[in-house]
């Protein structure tokens, strides 16, 4: 690839719709700019999901710190309940961040969201426990988690749109795969730190102060991400929209008025990602230790290995989606989960460490077929003037209803049915819905990005 890529080369018209994303030939993108775009997009999601990982992996400890003494399952469900409630604000955040991103620019929205996220995450480390301030402890935890949920609503969608609009036309899939890779990297660091803390600190030290250390890291990481983002120009697609004064005053109304079908398809397509991601990559250590009686350190280690393989697979999926198309990849992922999830959960109950690692690698690899394709698919569904809003609303609506609640639902379903396979069946149900949604979608790869 030459040092500069002319976005004018992406000009064209979609034969199916007559819509195009004709960009200004003066908007050229150098390799160095693209590298900085990738770095800026990576860091924001990394910080966001590092926090979610730490919260999920240390849920057992957090439940004892912030909630009154009761039976273990009730405290654990309360902890995951706070996790879930923080997601309910995400659809609202999707509308607001989408409005900012489509009206004022992707850069503006991303620069603000990373500051809010970092400050809120840092504050978790400062909240006293239930033994010190009583009921105010879980209340403050909930407030901070709600702020995190609001700020996170703009990250995934914004970073994906940012990358897709900067990427060469034939490599949008692999560029957008940076976003799920960054989420997995955040989870990976969270898993590593949780494993390290649980192995080098005593249970008393971990409960008293050790669990707070990972949350303190959010502030410096967020400041670095904010600095990098402020040094970038907005995307060529958005700059062209601004130059032509072609943006809409109310992107949400335009989306509901003109792009309802795309919104419904997008929301359904996200469901497998929402449930699968949180059950397989966030809830799994808790499931292994609390439900199957596996050791905490071994549970963290197994998930860490699976996460490392997930990061490698995710870029291969991005490349494959550029070659074979988004729709084919998403359908394949849904079918595999429908067929293999429950048998995989049955194998987890063998309590054999090697088997558990292999099963998690399998589940993570299957998940990459969906996760590595989804960001480019969602960004390509919507035109530039409502791309941020359409992506953010559909992604956050599905995650609010089914993603953030997934650990809570998994714990609840096991308690109600007394069946340890319940989380697996929950993923199967999500895969069926996603499959139906994707079947109604048109192929979005190998076509110019929509402008109008």
C-alpha cells in the first residue's frame, strides 16, 4: 500500500440503492494517520473493557465488600444486578453520543466519552465498603456504574465508525476488528491482574485493598487515550458531510423515519454478541469457580488463555469477512453456536483443566466469527449522517437488555432450574434470534459506504 491512500478511490454508487459515499479527493489518509487512528480507537475500548473485566472477575470479592453478609448467591446476584442496571442507561447514552457524533463529529464524541469512563472507573477504587458506610456503599457503586454505562455507550460504536470511515474500502473488516480486539485485550489484562492478585495476596489483603488496585489504573490510561484522540482530525466521511452542510439536525429522528429496517436488523444481529461475549469472556471465571467448584486461580488462567487466542482469531475473522462477506460470517457464527454451545458446557463439567481450556478456546473462536465481523457490518448498514446513532442505539439497546444482564440471568437461571447448562441454552436462544435477523440483511461488504 502506498504512503497515501486517496479516499476518492472509494467513490462509487451502490447499484441496489443508488446511494454513495463520495468523498472529497482532497481528503487523503497517510499510513501514519491510520496508525494513530487505530491506536486511538484501541485505547478507549481497552480502558472500558478492562474495567468490566476486573468487575466481572472480582465479582465474588466485590459482593462481600459492598453488600451486607447474606448467602453467597444472593450477594453475587446483587453484584451482577448492579452490573446489569448500569447497562440500562446505555440506550440513552447511545442516543446522546450518537447525536454528538453525527452532528459535531466522531472525534468530539470519542474524546469526551473516554474522560467520563476513566474518571468513573477510578472512583470505584475510592468507594468505602459496606462495613464502613453501610447502605451508601452499594448506592455509590451503582451511581458510578451508571456513569460508566452512559460513557461506554459511545465508545464501541464511535470507534467502529471512526475506523471504518478511515479504512481502505477493501479492508474495512480487518480495521474494524481492532475494536473487539481491544475489548478482549482489556479483558485479558483484567484477567491477568485478577489472577496475579489472587495468587500473590492473601484473601484478607485482597478483600481489604487489593481489589482496588486495578481500578486505579484507569486514570493514566484514559488520559493517554484522550491525548491521542485530540491530535487526530475527524474522519474524511464526516468532514465531507460537514463541508457540504449535509448533516441532519436530529439524527435519531432521521434514523427512525428512514432506517427502521436497518435498526431492527442491527439490534437483532447484536444479540449473539451481547449474550455470548459477557457469558463466555466475562462471567466464565465466576461460573467455573462458583458453579463448578473450580479453583479461582485456575479459572482465571483458563479464561486468560482463551482471551489470548480470541485476540489472534479476531483479526483472521476481520480478514475473512473482507474476503467472504459479512453476512456469511455472521450466519456461520450463529449456526455453530446453536449446534455446539450446550455440548461445550457439558464438557466444562468434567473439571479437567485442559478440557476446560480447549472448550473456552472453541467458544471464543466461534465468538470471533461474530464479533470480528459485527463492527464493520453495523457501520456499513447506516449512511454517514446517521451511522454513529444507528450503530450506538442498536448496539446499546441489545446490550442493555441482554448483554449487561447476561451474568445475572445466567446465575438466576441456574438457581431457578438447578441446571448448570442453563447459560449454554441462553446463548443458543440468542444465536437463533441473531440468525433470523442476519438472514434479512443485505450483504454490506465490497460496496461503497452509504452517504445518504
